[in-house]
């Protein structure tokens, strides 16, 4: 793997490269070689990637791109890495020992270049991360008990009062956890999320969010009638659309469209909302990420009377997608990730 990655970056002609044979050596080379970006595997001898990442972020924080196995276990480890401070990840197409890394070569080079501009959020200690997770788990347990005592009203299709759509890319998993975990158990609208992510990861991501959110979180792996107070994570390897089916507003996966660069496509999700729902009853949120995905559709939602929120540069890992929304005049407001949930709740009447 090291040989393949070295050849891949050498072929670009403008990378200065140092190799580390294991996690312990990676920690040492991070201080001595002082790289701009580290690519880090999960499975390594002597010291695994998560332990190395924790030490790297404690000793000399740097932009880290995880190179992860395309498996359920690889997904869980990757989300843990993102919580520890990694800015992005690339899924190896062939498992732990991948001899076909060339299939993701373009993506890997693009993400490593993009990582040089990323805002580092890994200066918190591992202890702080664990404490926050424990607090979130306690909060969800309390809100689940409250919800069981007073069951929420569930509506579908034309009965729902409004709709929230969220788009995210680089840095999105952590930002989404911040936003969605901040919503109360009685939040009244359905929420549809398009997070750029491979197919093998989105089910694990939805399950992880379901553990830290008061609302129910599920992967939109098939056509589902939208229900109030439910969060739908768009399935990886597909685009996510909102449509009317027999008078009911429905979320469903669709084959990736070559007309859009990123998937699940935020732009395509936004356009489907424009075609099938009243924009005046929509809250659209664009979070951290490279590129411009979703900025055109969300700008049009605002023009038609919807409310739009762009994540601010202060909290965004990569201020690309939300910056495009702001520059196009499509943001009703600009907020850091930790303040978005409260604003969405206010706009939805909770």
C-alpha cells in the first residue's frame, strides 16, 4: 500500500513524500518531517491508525486523510477518526490490502490537495471527545424517555408542515452530528440529508447518528413516505430525491446521474424539492465541503421563499459549498455549526 501510494503521488510531480511503516513511526515523522497532510490507514502494525491519529492531534495537529477499508467495520473506524480530528477519508476499493488503489487515485489526490486548505478541528483531547459522546448519550436517553411518555404526532405526505434538507461533504459527518444531535425529540418536520459518502458507509453512518440524536435516523435505502420528526440519510452510491407518490411526499434513492459531479448529489436533491414541494415550507442547510454542490438549487429555494442557512467559515472544515451559497446570494443566514440546530428549531416553530 505504501509503495502504491508513493508512486501515485510521485506521478503528480509536485509532492514531497515521506513514508512511515507503522503508526508509531507516523507519529514520529509527523514531528520531524512536518508534512502538510498525512494519509493514514486504520490497520497498521505496532500502533493502529486511531491511536496514531490521537497522538498526532495531541502533539502536532495536521490535516489527516484516512485511507479506509470499504467495509462496515472500516466505516465505524472512519467515523471515529473524523471525530478525533481527521478532515476527510478515501475508501479503498479492495479491502484492507487494496491492489486497485488506482480506482480512487483521482479522488485521493483531490482530497489530499483539498486537505491543505482544511480548518483543523482536532485540537480537543480524546478525553473531551469521550466526555461529549457520554453527554450526548445521556441527553438522548432522557429525550427518548420523554418521547415514550408523550409520543410524537407522525404525519406523512401532504400532512407534513414543512421539510428540512441538508447537504454536506468534507467535514460533514462531524458537522451533521453537531447539528442533528442538537434537535429536540419533538422536532416536527422530516429531514433529508445528502452527505457525499460511499454506499458501504451510509448505513453505518445512519446507525451512528441514531445513537446520538433524539430523533430517529434511518438510511433512505428504498422509497419511504416522509414522516415528521425522522431524519433520512441518503444512501451512498446513489442520488437521493424527494417525490410525490400517490399524494404522499416520499424520499427515494435513484441511480447516480452523470450530470452531477458528487454523490449523493445535494444539487439534485434540492432540485427535486423545488419540483415537488412548496419552497416556502422548506429550510435548506448547506454545511462544510469542497466545491459548489447544492448552491444553485438552494439559492433558488431562497428565491422562491424558503429559508436557507450556510455554515460559517468559523466552523466549516472546508469553506467551499457554503461559501458558494453565500456568494450567490442564496443564504438567508450564516451560522457556525453549533448554532444551526437552535435556528432550525426556531424556524420550524420548536
